[in-house]
């Protein structure tokens, strides 16, 4: 496991002909924006690029496209000569099928690279380009591409700007540092389509989405001592309103912009007695460390984990561990 520099990255990429880019399941704007941006740049310089994600591109990100997109390892071509893992720090986050695929690749010492901005990396046997201070993985991709010979085109710039805007919640999160603003400005100069991004990312959607969010907010539990707001959605919330998990994106982010709320938590049912927990904070506590208690992880201000058990037990466990 080696930490690499930009110069090292350029050497690793040189002479590669066919590259596979993998991002985490349930992809967000950073996963899609950074992976599509990197793939599209590679295609522009004559490298055949393939992108894998276990899941489809979320509807709100459908304006971003790439040439070769896969949802199954069965369609991935042979003779890949570089594997690039983007925006995740644990093989499990790629999904069971890809996890098995990658374990074989890494054990056979194939050329692999991790580009990520999360803490507590768990991926072994790969070159690492990790900076937890970067506001998004898209920032790290920009650092690399800006040092290569060919100029970043407008399509790539739009992908990378999407990753920055979504991972900073439009520069509202505390990870919105000077670099995120300066790189965004440069990407606009390179032709990034801000109007297209805003039109899709911040589109409110239909009335069913509003009904869903009303149901979710009706479950709100507030703990004034912890400065916590926590709410949940069962599978029936989505079926009853004819909506999908994408329609509840951003729920925990929205909670922490209310007065006296410093921790926002959203719990979504993903199976019988199985839950996905997303947490956000305004730099109040280290959520990465908190979620590690539940074998999860992420960033200091944005992290998550999965949980198997009763919802009531989950909520009580969250509260009791926060009090500690």
C-alpha cells in the first residue's frame, strides 16, 4: 500500500490502454461526477475507459453521461490494465459482486489505484492518492487532470463541478475550503455548465416527493441536549407515495440548517429490520468516529453506516452512543 504523488499518478497512467473506474454503490454526485469526469478525459486522450457501479445513475444526475457504463462485472472487458477505485475506502462499498472481483484483482497484484477523500482507508494492495481535506473526490481528479497535457474540456469540467457542488451542498458544508472555490472558478472558465447542473441538482420534483418528505419529517425526534434531529422512512413510505430513495436525498443535510440543530440523522429502511443511516453535522462532532462504532465511516461532517435490528433499538443506540 503506497501513498503516491501527482508525478507518480502520471507514471501509473502512462502507456495504459484500457482502464476500469469503480465507484461506490448508491452513487451520489461525487461518485458519478468524478468517475464520469475521469473516464471522459481518458477517452479524450485515446484511452479506452469503462465505468462500473452496482446501481444505475440517479435520475437527478442523468445529465452526466459517459461512453462505457456497466452495472455487472460480466460485461466488463478483459485486458484491463489499470483499476481506479474512486470515492470509497472499503471494498464492501463497491457491492458484493465487485468486491469479489476486486479481491482477485488485488491479490493478483494487478495495477490498482485508490483516489478518495475519506478517512480510515481499508483497501490494501493498491496505490493510494487520498486527501481527507479535499472537499470532494472530484477535486482530486482535477488536481491530476490539470497536470496532464490535454486541456480539460467542457463535458469533463461539468462532471467535476457537479462533484464539488453536490459534496459541499452548494458550498454550505464546512468542507467548502478555498480550493473548492478556486477549482470551481477554473472549471467554469473551462466551460462547465452551471445552469445545467443547477437545473438538475436542485430540481424539486413532483408533488409525490413533497408528500414523501412530509411523511419523513412527521417522524422527527428532537433531543435538545444533543442538538439532534433524527427522522426515518420505512419502505412503505416510498411505496405509498410512488417515490424512490432518490426522492429523500438531502434529508439529513436539511436538518442541520435549523436553529439549535447540530446533528441531523436520517434512517432509511433497506430490508426487513435492515437500515441505512446517514448523518450530518456542522462541525459539531466527528461523525466518522461516531459511525465507526457501528462499523461505518465517512467524513468528520458526513458519515453513515448500516444496521440490522429493530428501528427502536437503532434509535436508542444512536442516542446513547452520542451521549457518550
